[in-house]
């Protein structure tokens, strides 16, 4: 059995930050999401097959 979900995320950088902080934050978040799905967060076994979590970014846009 498999699941596929499309997730939208929107966030803002603090005043005075450069654009690359947005990209860095997105990449950290994607990685953390994959780990949380596979291993859980402060829980026991999740029931998710190890190595089966695949994340991808379908679209990204930096808005001024």
C-alpha cells in the first residue's frame, strides 16, 4: 500500500534576511518531513517501510 500527498507550505523570512534563507529552510523542512514520516517524532514504530519515503518539490516561488 502507498500514499501520495501534495502539500503546500508558505513561510516568510525575517526582515533583513537574504533569499537563500528561504531555500535553506525549505530544504531542511523537506528533509525533516521525510524523517518524521518514516521514523515518527518521539514515538515508537511508525509502520512505514524504511527507505520508502520520497520527497520532491513540485513548484517553488519567491514572492517579494
